[in-house]
């Protein structure tokens, strides 16, 4: 596996808005040099991420009325697992992508090197970012006051009751004033936080920066590149909708073809296709994260020049 860039004195850069499109396109084309290592590592990352879901299927859904203690235990485990197991694996996968892109030798199992190299830094960074997100979201909700939260709760409860009732048209309370403003702020925060998360993780995993420096670079780099991030958001939403429709059509076609033989055969066709789609999604999502880091925080000489590379001061 390749060693991440170390001690380069890297600074954040501002890039042109077309980079939002460029990041996605480069992520879609990722893996031509070493597809076996890249997609194998993505499959391993997916399996690591699915451990809580597998345990939920085994223990929580094992009876018609799950034990509340079991459900609570699974929730605690899932939270701890996501905080302890996923950040090092994410770092390992980013390093595999870096190796593939720079032509360095690597393999799928190199993802596990994230647990041996800087695991504590990645876990601490993940926890700090999560706490910062909770503080910001809590602050946003506090701005709207208790009456807003109470009105929102009443609407949700009424909507749930109406969904469970088969009687006529339900009478729902009005939505609380300011809901549109809150949703807009949440979208803006989500856009900003995703940028900070991607750049901070890239700096910690690939730039070998400390936690404070990684978060600082993530915040500064995101502020400098809000426009390309907005372009990326729009492109991802549109492309995601198209991909969902296409995937639904393919899955439906496989279900029909398999169903002509036997329902079990339909599952044999659908499950591998679904898993392949998930692995591809992992490659593209983390590929976008990698190229974003490389263009904004990483070594710019690694990135091929393109019209979208209009670096600004």
C-alpha cells in the first residue's frame, strides 16, 4: 500500500465551481488502474459497515415483540461501533484509493492498515466532528424556541395517528411557523458539514495532520469552496435520482426474469446485483471525497490539469 503524503506543509485552495461536476466524474471513472484492489476494498468496507445491520437481523428481528433491553443494547452497540470501527476503515479505504490513483502497489486487504496506522486519531476526529454537529444542530433548534418544537411534535404525532387510522380525511394541526427556514438552514449546514467532514478526514488519513489542524483545514477549505460544493450537491441529487430509477428498473427486470423460474432464483439474481450496486456506490462516494481533498488540501501536482482546475487565490 502507499504511504500517505506526510509533512508537506499543505494549505487549502479555492477551486472553480466546475470542480463539483469534475469530482463526481473522476469518481465514476475511478479504478481503471487497479480495479481489483479498489472494488475489493470497497466490498470489505461495506461488510464492516453492515455488521450492526446483520446483528439487528439476528437478534432484534428474531421475534414478533423484541425485548426492549435487546433493542437498547443494539442501539448502543451500533453507535459505539460506528464511532470505533468505521473511522479507521474509512482511512484505510482512502489510502487504497490514494495508492490506486498514484500508481502505487496496493491490495484490498490494505484497508485494514487503517486500524494499525493512526486509528486513534481517526476515531477522535470522528467523535469531535459528531459532537460539533450535535452542538450546531442543537443551537439551530434552540433558535426556534420550545413552541416550535412542541408544534412540530404535535404535527408528527397527529400524522402518525392519521396514518394508523382508516377513517376519512385526517384533521392535522398546522405546521409550525418557520419550518421552511429551518429546513433551509439544515440543508446549508449539511452541505457545509459534509465538506468539513470530507476534508478533515482526508487531512487526517492522507495528510497525516493532527486533529486540530485537520478540522481547521476542513473548515477553511469548505468556506473557500462553497460554490463547487453546491454544484456537487445539485449534480449528485440529479444523478442519484436517475441512478435510482435505472436501478429500480434493472431490479424489477431481474425479479420478473427470475420469477419465471422460481422466487428463490429471483433472489439469487437480485441480491448480487444489489450488493454490486452498493459496492459501486461506496467507490463513487469515497472517490468524490478523495478528489475533493486532493484538489483542495492535497498535493495539487497529483491532479491532472483540466478546464475545471481554475485555482483561485
